[in-house]
């Protein structure tokens, strides 16, 4: 018996002295700290867009750190009460390290272990499309509106798709494009603003090339504004970023600001410029109006000031777009490539600077025009949730981002016959054909062409402008303001025409 016990002890001692091969140190768990990560620690072949989640019983808020360095120093979320976050724009075939620090009701902070995962290698077909969902919203009578973006597999914007390129499923059942009056509404037909922050290095090393920089930047501004629905803010930076002109689409004012650019200090606060530039806009997407932006940063060197770190610059960008343009031999390409998550362009010759700015402008034009709103009339009725999936026909890319999916509820949906209606609602699906309005009062009219083949375009005409005027909304011609300018007892008519679908409606107006 003693001999058997001795053998067991010897085996245990031998095993304890062995070192087993592994990618990372064993996980050390602090009692009460965030734990049970997903993806699990040391996971491989992860997507470049994924959800990070963890478990915690008593902690109330969380800070999340994600980095390519171990330990991770870049905080990407602060004081969230959720136990999961979605990250995107990760680099293929790269090791990532992340941790979560939680705070309990007493203000005590508990830190998780450092967790690790690796993204999969980039294996792509010759061509294909990547889709990104922003919102699914519903509107009367039974419209489902899907706001999304399409890029190619190299993450350049795709601008030329039409409704015939998209396939819609509700609860895994194919939706008829013609019976559901599927429409594609592009960016220029919506309330959309693209904000560009142009950040120009003006440190002393730029002295010999300042004139060429002004020329290239002025040409860039002119071409970007021609895209439409663009606002530009311009900064210079050496010791500190300084605003030359805030967001505007006034080309003369922007060019004048560029021409005022002089030489700054003999220090380059490159990382601070990124932090400032990225803070100037917030990407937001909805049917009521979307705002998106990009930072375009030019430099001829590296960060020499050291008041900010690269990690701070990358954390400030997080999921925002940035383009970098480098001039000369003093730049650090690997750094500018990390910062330029949407593109890095370099040249050793100042005469090529204009062409590099032009490459950025072309990419910006594609990205800003790669947003689509798909709108269709759903046949679903009743207070039920439904699953929606949207595919691109014949997409050669078949990965997890090759389609989008989401849910909607059909509680307020109702049916209506094809035609043009004014002020249609659930209580009055057929809308109005006449209105009584007090003298001097105003009324908003809304036109809808249900089950129409084409995207509507409306015109509004008063039969007698001395009795009633009608003024179309400059941004949305489906809406108009009716005003009674005549006397009580008078009447006239308003004619609404949808030229694109050859539909019309006559509204009788009576002044009370």
C-alpha cells in the first residue's frame, strides 16, 4: 500500500514539473470578475465582425478593452450596462486580445483575465458583395423599409445595384418584387449628409511643398463637393490641431481657408490630429436622416510630439473611416496603414500629390453612394414578429456578411388598393378627397402612390392661388403645405400628379 502511494506521488511530482506547449498563459479567474468569454479564449478562425460577450452576476457597468497587443490598452467601450458588444473592421489573420473591467454597486472594479482570439485568413472569391444593415423600420400602410450598405469584397462602395439585384424573404418565404411594389431609394433621394474632416500637416518640414499641398487640397475639395450632400471641415496641425473652417459646402470659403494655410511649428502631433478629427462627427443611420463621415489625413512624417499614442488614435477611430496620404521618405507606412483603415496612399514625389488626393475622392464617392433603402409593401398582417432576409442575386461571396437579416412587427399594417392617396392612415386608408380649412390656416398634405411601379415624383398645383396656395417641401416632394388665403365660403381645388407613375388626385378645398 505504501509502495502504490509512493508511485502516485512520483507521477504527480513529475507532471507538476513538466511545461506543456500552449499559445497563451492559463486563464486566471478573479472571483466575481467578468468570465466565460464568447468567443471562448484562444478561439481561431473568427470573423472580422463579431459579438464579444461575457458573464457577470453582480457587476453593473463594464469597460471593454480590445487590442492587437497583450495586455490590451485600447478601451473601445466605457460604462456600458450590456454584457456584449459588436465589433467590426477587424483585420484578417490577426491575433486580438481583450478584457473587461466591471464595476459593482459599491464602486469596486474587478478585472477579467486577458482573453485571446484569432481572425480567419482572408479567402475571397474573384468578386462579390458585402452587406451591412443599419435599420429596419415600418410605416403605413404596410411598408418595410430597410436601410443598408453594399461594398465589394475589398470594402469599396458599390453604387450601381437596382431592385432587380435584390431578393427579399419574409419568414423564409420569397417576396414577389412586383406584387410588393419593391423600390430602391438611393442616397440623393434621402436626407443624408456625408461629413469629411480634412486634416493637413503644416509642420516646418512642409515648407518646400506648401504650395503644391494647397493646390492638391483645393482640387480635392472641389471634386468631393461635386459628389453632392457633402460637408467639409478643414484643420491644420503641427503642435496642435487648429480648425481653419468648420463643416460647410461653400467651395469658395473652403478654398480660401486652404489658401490661408501657412507653416506651423517644428513638431508633429499626428496621433492628436487623429483623435481630434475622429471626434468631429458621429455616424448615425435612420430613415429620417443619416449622417456619416470620414477623416482624410495628410502628413509628410511621423508623430514626433508624443503627447498621444498610436493606441489612443486607433481607439478614437474605432469603427470610423479614415484615409491617410503620406508624402516623402520620413513617413512610417506601417503606422499610416493602421490609421488609414479605409485606404493608405503614398508618394515620394510632390507632383503626384494631387493624384493621390484624387484616389481618395474616388473612394469617398463610392462609399457615400453605396447606401440603399429598400422599400416594399409586406403582405403580413396582425400583431406578429417576422424575420426578414435580404440577399444580392448571384453573389459569389457566400460568407456571413453576404446577406442581412432582422425582424419587424406587422401590428399596424393594413391593406389598400393601388393608386394615389392623400393623408392616408390606418383609420382612413383611402385618405381624403376634400378638406375644410379656416381662413388663414395651414394644413400639411402627404401624397402616397401605393403599389406603384416606379419611385414617385409629385407636383402640386392650386386651381386658384388667390383662394388657396400649395407649396411642395423642397426636400420631400411627397409633402406640401396648403394655406387658405381667400375668404370664407370660397372653394378651389388642388391637383397632385405623380409623373413617374402616371397617377393623379384632385382635392377639393373649402374655406370656412
